[in-house]
C-alpha cells in the first residue's frame, strides 16, 4: 500500500528535530541547511515543516530536460544523479521551494521519503509529520495543505 508524508502544522513546535534527523540520515552531518525537510518559522509562532509534495504533475520533473528527475514506479519523484547536469531548473520550477541543490556534493536535495522509512517522522516529538497510508482522506488533506501553502505564498507576493 502506498504511503505519504502528511504534515499537521498546528502540531509543529519548530524544534528542528526533523531537519537534524534528515540531514544526519542523508549526509552524516547535523546540518539543517542540507536537510530535505525545512521548518518554516512564521510570525506568531506558526511553524510549518515542508518537504517535497511528490506532486502528481511535478513541475520539477517537467523542467528537468535530461530527465534526472522523473516519476518512478513507486509514485515518487525520483532523482538519478548520473543524469543530472547541475542546471538547477528543477529548483526554479518547484512552486513550493522544496527542491534545492548542494553545490559541494553536486547533487539535488529533495525528499525521497528515506526509502519508506522517513527519519523526520521518527524524530518528530509532536507527530506534526506522519507517514500514513495514501487513502483518499489522507490525500485530500495533503492536497488541502498544499493549497493553503500555495495561497499563503501568493499573499506574500502581493
């Protein structure tokens, strides 16, 4: 059964445990700047953990001409380092800013759900990030959350 990462911003306390767990799991370093999850800390104490939404029609994958990013059989947007030319078009194409590029490692930094064992979930003390079966109710909540973030970003632009 397919699973998805689900974020409940109201539960996030902004502790950064998810960022540290992710960066250590992926690079062996406690370095939030290279984490695949980032906690956006807004005014009035609102914190939102953000990672790749694994979009159905992924703009990052569409922008990737050498097809280093592509939808895999798992349904996730997967990254093939051997095909990446480092152009960073995927970074510019992600409407949520959830794709970045590590210029030292010369590779894309994007959530891959840790191969089905997301470390951010295991270390989140408030369960603000959960890894749940992709039932329609969960997917609908995920889509509503993505819409709320998109709307909030549009308000900031105005």
